[in-house]
């Protein structure tokens, strides 16, 4: 029997959870203690308009220890990395030294989307990104609807038109497409991505040719090393805000 995309998503989520649960509690505690001793760093890369002006910033996890940055993490490690990014920005003073009045895109795993973990109530700045590995089920859809009702904007990164991603399109304010795939995917995937009126972001713009192609296909926002390489901000010295701030 053929496996549907939804079945594959569910299998992936179950496998990731099983791998994460297999990590001994002692190692998880050591990992948390290790992070607590590290500098409070966050990476920032600009997202630019067609006129070359900064429209928003992408924030991502950085650590003083490269061993802590791994593509093999399970859900709990991703949750802790997201907590680090949110705490380094929204949990400290002088947010505008990071934001400069612009939107901040942060990739948030499932626990944040369904309300198991708390998202800072800053819909004026925070754009919530959903990864393409998340299981798209009624609980996730309900969580996204609650977030949008609270004023948050939603972004879908790495869009290539999977069944799970298409289910999320009606709830997306931004859709990000890897321009390196446009030679294969081309206009059809772009047309699908904009079907519900989302703003399109061209990701991984590395060459002038990629930028020209993305503009020709109607992209209005652009992100990649051609425009700006990600820089690392040190937030260690910024005052931590109390929970009531």
C-alpha cells in the first residue's frame, strides 16, 4: 500500500520523538547546563524589498560551541534552540537594537504552535515560521488559527508544494521558496504559493542571475548571501526582562 504524504509526516514525527526520548535525562540536563554557560548569541540575516531596503530580519540559533548546532537534533533540542532565540531577543531589553523597527522571522517547532510552549506576545514584531517537517493535523491548524487571531503573521519556509504545505497556505502571510529549485519547479510552484495572497520571499539568493530570475517570477522579498550574509549579535550584555515586563 502506498504511503500518503500525511502518513509520511506522521511517521517522521513519531521517529523524531522516539529518537529524542531515547536520549538519557542526564545528557539532556548536561546539554541545558552547557547552553546556560554559553554567550547569548543570535544570528540575523536581512530580508530585502525589491528596492534593496531591509523589510525584515531572519533570526536563528547560534552558540559559542559549534557542536551545539546540529541538523540531527530531535524536537526537544529544536525547542531549546527556539527558546534561546526568543529569549535573546524578546526576553531582553533593547529589542530595537535587533529589530530596527522591522519584523523578526523565527522558526518555531510544534510545541510553540499548539500552545504547549509560550510565544512572546509581540505580534507587532514576531513572524512565526513553520517547518516543513511538522505534522499538519487538526491540532496544528487550530494552533495556527489561534496565533493569527492574536495578530501573529505566519511564514512557510522551503515551500515546494507538498500536500502538507498546501494545507497551510490559507493561513500563511509569507511563503518562502528556495530559488535554487526554480530551474526545476519554476512558475507552477510559484503560482501555487501565491494562490491565497501571501507575500513571496526568494530564499538562498546567491547570484545576480538568481535575483533576476526571482524578480521575473514576481517575488517581492529576497533573502540570501548576495544581499547580506548572516551576522551574529551578542546579546549577553542586554538586560534580561522580568516575566511581567
